[in-house]
């Protein structure tokens, strides 16, 4: 695969709603077919160089939470035609959104501030690492003059050592770049981006807060191409997996609401097992996070996936316990005009944990979930909610969501009994319980 960082044709922009360059969000902006060979000196800054690199590899949206160390960097990112800023409610969701975006687009990016932002987003980056997703995590770092000064900065743990965040990211990213001088900034950024694409893993880029607006001659150079060798697949293993999948899907069900214009996102829990029984039509996306299994992942992932491919309608199945972790970015979905359908499964607790080891800690405080989403909606944007308690009400709600409210974010709270679980979850829980409760080996 040649020339990933060369100026490349822009992604299909037929779905873009406007060409305005704003900091609010959300309709991705169009971009020209090719970047110029030589960048004007006024645009040859570190911040604009990073922005161009992101656009060149197919990133049209970055998910961010502003903080004083990244504000100048954000100014330069949003100044780049073709790059749109999506402000998220917290760093964890920004990371999950970049994860979901990378699943659909092939690469994603998030921008947070130093330490308090970096350590908040790191759980999402770890999940992306487990799923082999090239997510570019960009952190606004300390002023270059503070390195080696023995100063104690805010947003830190009160020590003059600025490497704590870096050391944390070293185990969940395949490359780390700390950019605190201009001379090698070009090289560090390009190596980080290329490594993320080559390894299909997240990378960490820290950029000192006083550097994004400074021009440098290296930022006016034509992009340097590089090549990525094709990955070699295990043919025998692949054929066996395909045969097993075909056999499984022959017994699956195909809901009428699924089509090649939809994508399914399944949250950690019983949604894993129930959604696996779906027979997906050709072209329908399907995403879940089985390896890492971080509850709450699906809210941010739904935001990111829907932003990446707005021509598809995302259908998310989310448990109530998971939703309580990351519910805030329903706000961002509404703000961005997304039209996903979210099924909130309200069964009163952490059902997946119940099947592993029951206890009072698995019962959660019940929320009025539709009331919460209505409050977040607050009459701004398009959002429709429904609470259903039986099959007839569910069918009616699905009909409304797919017809009358097809252009709205639709939130359907499904009330189910706490013991209404799939047999697959029961079996899985029993196995995990047995594995977790093994006694120590004799010494």
C-alpha cells in the first residue's frame, strides 16, 4: 500500500452539509482533491502541519475536550479546511468516539489536555489498542520553557516530573512522540502517524502549548510518501472462521429495520450475545468490543461511527449500567444532528456481572432514561424518545423511529425483567465464574 501520507483524494463529500469552518461541530467540511505541494509561510505552522497530516490520511473530524494546554493547538486544527472539531463532554467519550470513528473510517483522532485529560482518555486508548485501531491521541503539553525548570504545574500530581503521562501511554500505544522543539517536530509527527497506520494501533503525540502557532521551514515541505506492506492472513484459519460464521448465521434472524444503510453497535453485556444472532444484510456494519469489554464504550463509539459515515444509520444496543457511565454525549449526538437509534435495555443493573457473581453491588439506581434524554435535548435539535414495556409497544416505537422520525436521534428505553437474559450469557457467566474462582496453585 503506497503513499499513505501523500496528498490523496478526499473522501466522498456528498453527505457534507456545509463548508463553514466552525468550532462548534459537526457537519464535516469538504476538502480539495489535493493539498498544495508547497505550503504558504503563514500556514506552515506546527498546528497546521498536524492538521494537514490528519486530513491527508482521511480524518475529517477530531474529538476533543478543551483545556488550557491545548487551546492554541485547537485554534490551528479548526483553521484547516477539511478538519472539523467535535467537542465532547469528557475525555473518555472523546477517546471512545475516536475508536468508533476509526472502525468506520480506518483511522481516528482525539485531542485532550495534559495529564488530567490524558489520564482520563487512556482507558479508551487501551481499548483501541486491544482492538487494533489506529487512533491518534494528541495531547496539549507544557510550555517548552517548563521542561527541566523544576517547576510544578497545575493539572499534574504536584511533581516537577512531566513524564508521568508519557509513561502511562507507553503500554497502550505503539509509538510516543513528545514534541517540545520545532527542529524535529515534522519528523516526530510524521513518524507517529505512519506508525499508527502501519501497526494499526494507537499512538500518543504530546505538543507543547507554545509551539502550534510558530512557523518552521520543515512544515512547508511536500509530504513524503512511505509504504506499508500488505498483511499476511492465515488462510486455513480464515476459511475455518468463515465456515463457522456461515453456519451460525444460517440460524440467525434478520430484523426488517436493518439494511446496507445501517450499522449495529453492541455494548458490553447481553447485547454482545443477542446482537450476534442478527443476520446482517450485505453492507450493514457491526461493531462491538469483546476483548477489552469496557462498559460505556458504545455511547462514544456510536457518536464517532455515526460522524464518520453519516449516510448510515447507527443502531446501538446499550444496557442501563453501561449507559450510566457515558450518557453525557447523547448531547453531542443531538448537537451534531445525528440520527442514530439507541435501544436502552433497562433491566435494573449489571446483568453480566450478576451471571458471574451476584451481589447487592450489581443493582444500580434506576433513572428515568427517557426523561434524562429529553432534558439533554432541551428543545434544541431533533430527538425523539419512547419508553416501551411490551412487544406491541416496541414494534410501534420501531415503526415510528424508521418512518416518521427517520431524521431524528431516536432513544427507545426497553423495560425488561432482570432475569430476562440469553442462554449464551448464562453459559458465559458460568465459565467466567469458574475461571475466576480457581484456587491458587500449590507452591
